[in-house]
């Protein structure tokens, strides 16, 4: 099971098609209730503040290197 918000990146046809083929169920949190997915929300905020906001990336490989 994958728990996520209702963002467009989790509702797209390619993603939902992949979950069906892979046998992964999607469980969406209630709109406006990020505390239902608190650990992921905390990680996303920390990663954004400590890595993504600190650099200007030219390539995806640069992001991967900064994340290690």
C-alpha cells in the first residue's frame, strides 16, 4: 500500500497504471490533513530545506549526489 496526498503527481494515468500492474494499492489521506502522513511530510520539509533550497541544480545527477 502507498499512502499519499491527492496531489496531481499521484493521480496521473502513468502512476495509477503502474500501481495496478504492480499490485500496489493507493490510500489517499484526507484533503487538508497532512498530519495523516506526518513522517513523510516531515521528511519532505527537511529534505527541501536542507538540500533542495540550499543549491541550484543543473542536472538530476547533481541532486542525487547532494542527497547522499
